[in-house]
C-alpha cells in the first residue's frame, strides 16, 4: 500500500514561498518533502528546518506506529502507512488511522502569511490510557541540499517555557519554535540513511541524516494533540497550543471557504509575496518565480479567477525589472543575480498586461505598465541581448551560440538541445500580439505590426505538412526553415488575443496537432517519429534534459490548443461544449495522479504516461483554469 500512496503528493503553501509537502503514505520521497520549509527572503532563500515526524501510539495493549520512513538499502520502517484507512486533501491534508481497534484523525495545515505549520491528532472515539508520541526530525539546510550527521548540530533546546521550546541547530539559520500541549523528554538521537526514492529515480543524491532532539508525549485520553512548528517569532502572542490550534483552524476554514472552487483555492498557492508586491511561484517544490512561467500562469491563476488586485501587484513588481527591453527569465535566488536570457518572457508580460488592462482600463498602474510595455517593444525593435532584434521583414529574430532563448530551453552541459535560433514561430505570434496590444494606445507600433503580419503569412506556411514551420531563417540564414512538427505553431491559432492564421489553414494546423501531439497530459513537444524524439522523460539529469522538449508532454499547452480547437470551429457555444466534453475530463483526471488538486509540469510522451518534473506547476494549473473559467464559458 505504501508504494502506491508514495506517488500521490499533497501541498500546503504559506504565501511567502515556503511550504509543507509530502506523500499520502507519509514516506518522504523527495529532499523537498518537509513540514517546515521557510523562505528567509520571500519567496527565495528557502530552508528546510523540520523535515518530518516519527509518530507512534501507546495504548494499554501495545505500541503502534503511525509513520513510515524509507531507509537504505530500500527498506520501509516502521509500518505506520499500513494503518492508513483514508486520506483527503480537502480542506487540508487529513488522514484516518486505525490501530488497536481505535480510529485516529491527523491533520496538517499551513497558516497563510506565516512560516508556521500545525499538526493535530485526535481520537475519533475517546478512549482511556492512550498516548501519542512524536519525534520531530530536524535539519537546517538549503532546500536543494541534503543533511548529514555532524558534531556541530545543536540538539539541546535553546530555551524552554511551558508548552514552548526553541531550537537553534546552526548559527545563521532561523531558530525553530515548537508549541505543543505535550510533555517533552529530551532524548537526542540521529536518524541515519533516509532514502528518497524520487531523488534516486531522478539520478540525484538521495540519502540524508536527520536529528531528533527528543520526544513529545500527548495524552489523547484527555483530548486532542496540537503541535506548532514555526520559525522563531511566528508564534509570538499565540497563547496555548490547543487554543491557538482552534483559532488557526477557524481562520483557515474561513479563508479557504471564500474560494469559488478547490481549483481556485489550489491556484492561490502560487501567488506569493515579493517585497511589497506579489509574484507567482513557477512550481513546487523546486522552482521560484520565473518570468515566462509567471506571465503565462497569471491569466489563469489571477485574471480568470477575478484576482485583479493580485494580478496588478504582480505586474507592478515585474515592471521595475525591465532592462534593455528584457525581463528576467528568473529573479535572483540567494546570492545570485537576475538572469536575462529569454526572448519570450518579456513578450508574455505584454500579453498579461494587455489582458489586465482590458479588464481595468483605468487602473492606477496603467501608465507604469504601458511604459514597461513600450520599453520592451522599443528595446526589441532597436536590438538587445543575444541577437534579439526586429528584422527588416517585421519579424523578430533571436538567438546566439550557446544559449536557448525560447521556452524550449534545456541544455546538457554546453549543448543546447533545441537551440531554435532565427525566427521561432511562437515568438512571432507573441511579438505581433504584443505590437497589437501596444498599438491600442501608441499608434507608432501599427506599421511594424502590419509588416510582421504580412511576412508571417508568407514565410511560415508549410504546404507539404499542412502546418507551420517551427523556425524560419534558421541560425539567421535567410530563406531556411525548420519543419520539425512541434506544438509551438498552435500559438498562431489559439492562446493569444490575435490569431495569425484563420480559415482552412488554421483548421489543418489544429487537426494535425491533435492527431500527432495531443495526449491526456497536454501536447507533446515533438511528434513521434521525428529525429531526436524521446518517448520517456526519465533517467538522470542529462537524460531528462535531453528529453525535456523532444517529445515530453506539457499540460500548459492544452490551454492554447483547446482554445485553437474552438476557434477553428467558429467559437460557437456548441464548439465550446464539445471541447469541454472532449478535452477537460482528460486533463481533470490528472488532478488526482501526482500533485493532488494540481497539475504536474510534464509527463511521458507515450502511454502509460508517468507524470514528471514538478508535481505542482503554476502554468499547467493556470491554463486549465483559463479554459474552465474563460475560454469554454
């Protein structure tokens, strides 16, 4: 049972970039699975402070494990997962255990806006002589790293005051505060050689040691057990554990009930604090906020759900990051500088601004956003980094040796897997849409828009394939073309405000894409049978990066595709209903496959498709929401 439940993961996000996550079985399979994983400088500098719990029940007749861990060489111990009788991710992760004839309910929730996790346990039917024992497992490390036994770790509590204990394992890291209605016995132990099966499957280091300072003992005969785990200061003014637990549960119940659906509530996990504004986490557990992902996701996560205030806050934050017409592909993490190495992130920003201002034409930030849009288009028109420039034909050229500027940006060492230098098809769709958006208030962009549209129609149609070329002027050689059959062409028909192809050609493109690229997880990144096609996203980093855009299916592409499918059928109510019946059930079925209530980043190109990459991906969920709430309404 544990192995099957290991594949399904839950997520609780704190709105600051931190989160708690794990598997339904309770076995940690990733280095990122933790109960207290906090962002020191939201949403970055994430640190794992409390990795998990070892839990058991003591009754008059014996001791019964309620947790399970995987250790080297590949042994699961103890057998707590075998006592799980049910699990629900709503309204937060909740388990039912059965042990010694007793049923026990266990909950984990994160309070939004604070680096704070709450774990509770209660007997469903009261009984005498029952104690719950909990050993927190601690580290104190960067969330990408692993932890090992060492003599520097401080196992003794720094302070102890009633129900509150404070631990400071390492200098320079946030102290960890516990608040529990329990007796604490200081009994330090190192737990060695945890094995993280997903890390091993991904070809990465997968073994870790964790420290446990002692045991918390709760009397379940007298009521519920509550354990808060937080960074120091987050529990100031909290009071007692049980009263605080009731308050947090009530606040979170009200907050979560305000969302119109579980999918909209899931969307809220990605919109987090950055400075005085907001941004969007690209995916949990290992991404922070990436430019391209942010602006693709924003239309579904924020605009389609009515979150206009949040959308405006995100766009304002990023408006201040324009440099030479470019926005960062990702913001800086701890000790790193922003990376300006994407041709399309800035253009997706313009698309997001256009969609936002369409809803809020008199928004107070409109002048700021329009100025950012004009700075992007002027920078691209005049030429900027990596050969990005408007060419004489009105199309946008981009690319330099050794860099991958489009969303197909995987590298293996120094090799760019899909370089796509020249004039990629979706970049032209984005460029011309961006010009059309800016031309609404700035007429000087109209001439470039018309020239580009004319050139697009003449240059990209591939009559032999009944589809569009993926790149023209390949490697900046005029007159050349790449006929690789990829999903990028769909953005010329759907997914953007202005369709560049209509009529019979558009219908042929959509039909060909459906026939060759559609899967229940979205579109393949390359058609089967093509040179370089890889059917499985698996292996170590080199193998996975080689497969990333060479066949691997991407759920986010379902949004543009389904919109194009409806568009070529006239956008009628009947077409929308047909699309809802034909495509949405396939996508929605994936909400229960890996990241519960969310959509994953990628999946194998061929059946049986195993989810891969991040189990919780912003643009995947965002595009599903955009389909449900807007496109197919």
